[in-house]
């Protein structure tokens, strides 16, 4: 067994890791690319949730589910590269499987840093590119032009861990795991908890 390979876990185990990470955030929380509200059950009951979702159909479902979960904020019609919130206006930012699909990762992460208070928390969960020189990485690069067009802008070849480091986020915990994926074998997923620089 290759000790450098991330552990292979089940989808259910990955769900547990996601819920644990999201459940730790508190205060005024912005969820970017909130989809149809799949993460509502993971948030602590007393967070002030703000959702951002550019897809109109998903946003309609998101608004309905937000009301069911007693969140009063109407979801924002915006993209992560242009967040319509003030500087240092939220305590935490959460994004699951969204940094793979934003048009410009660096710009989106700069916006996340802008709206976060100093020391504010971030939680990101996303699939990430395979190691250099591997067949899997080559396949991911080959399919990305098609996945970006047909799978809501998804890029299979992004090194999101490196992007988070370049954006200046401080790491609290970064867990890299593999989950089963068809047809090309296990996919690497990063579960990242960190902070914006500055006072906690």
C-alpha cells in the first residue's frame, strides 16, 4: 500500500466530514454556490445564513428551503467573483463543490477574503486534481473542456489547495481523501477548514 495516497472512504464518510466542518461555523455565515440548500442540515441552528446562488432555478428552490429552515435572508443572485456584501461583513464563508466551477478561482477567493472579517472562518469542500504525471491527471485535463460546458462549469483539473494557499488563507485542518468515482476510479476530495489572516 502507498502510504502517500489519501485514504479511500465512502460517500457517507465524506458526508460526515463535510457536516462536521460546516457545523463548526458560527455567526453571520455566507454560503457561496449554495445550490438547492443541500447543506442546511449541517449548519448550527443559530447561524445567520446568507446564501449566494447564480442559477435561477436552483435559487428558487434554495429560497423555499431556506424558509423551511427558518432563514429569513433572500438568497443573493450573484456570482462568487462579485459578492454584493460589504468588506469584513461576515464571520464565515462556506462553499461545497463550488470552487471547481467558478469562472475565476483567484478572483472568487479574493472576494471571499474581502467580505470576511479578520480571522473569519472558511470551510471549502471540493474535488481536486490528481498528482502530476499520473494518468488520472491527464484524463482530468482532457475531460475538463467538456465538464465545464455540460456540468455547470465544473473543472476537474483544479488544484484548489494551492489556490487557497495562494489566496492567503491560514490552515486549521486540510484533509485529503479519495472517494469512489465512475468510470475513472477514485477522485481526490479536499476538506479544508481555515481562517482569513488577522485577529481571531
